[in-house]
C-alpha cells in the first residue's frame, strides 16, 4: 500500500554527497558515519539519503543525511549542516526484506501509482532506514505534484 500526504521533517541535519557504484553503498555509509564521529557529533538518526540520479550505469549520486543532537557543527569542508530539513506532499512505501532486490519493485509500484493518479515527481527519491535490532525496514518517499 502506498501512503499519501507524507513528509520528511528533522532538525539539526548533517549531509554529504557521494557518487559511487551501488555495490559500494556500505562503504559510503561507513565513511559518512566516520565523518560524523570525527566531527564529535552525536547521532540522533535515522540515516536517510536522496537518490539524485537514475543509476542506469549502476553508479549512484546521492546525498546522505543524518539528524544529530548538536545545533551547531564545527566548520567542515566535507559535511553540510541544516538546522531544519523538510519535504512535504510525499508518497511513501514501507518494506522489509532484501533491500537491493525489493527497491526496484517499490520504485515500479510508486511510478505506476503516480501515473495512475496524474502525479509528477517533485523531488529526488528518499530512502529512510528505520527500525531496531528485531525489525528493520525502509521507507521510500517521493514528493509529488499534481498534473491538474
């Protein structure tokens, strides 16, 4: 089921852009977490990212985000800080299981839903990692606007 009228809203968010082969996703996440730790920031979570390209060549251009507890960060050439990050008018699909395999199906379902409801893409595709040790899930969110 696809949920409508969803949003992303977090305070004190750090981010960093990456371009890499999709198989290096774990390395990018580890690098991002290390950058946050090196800046002595306290992770509040959850980790999320915006997919800024269609990875037809298997290379992804993403911006990775992490809410932190601090309201200021040390000056940095590598990470960016926003006191507030907000996106609204979003569709959302939540799933658990094999992330790499299921993501394609979720994209197809969401794009079909957009087509059937005369909606256009108005943002990158966001992936939000949630859950705990017993159950982990991913929310995929897309901001949309009506064609009408």
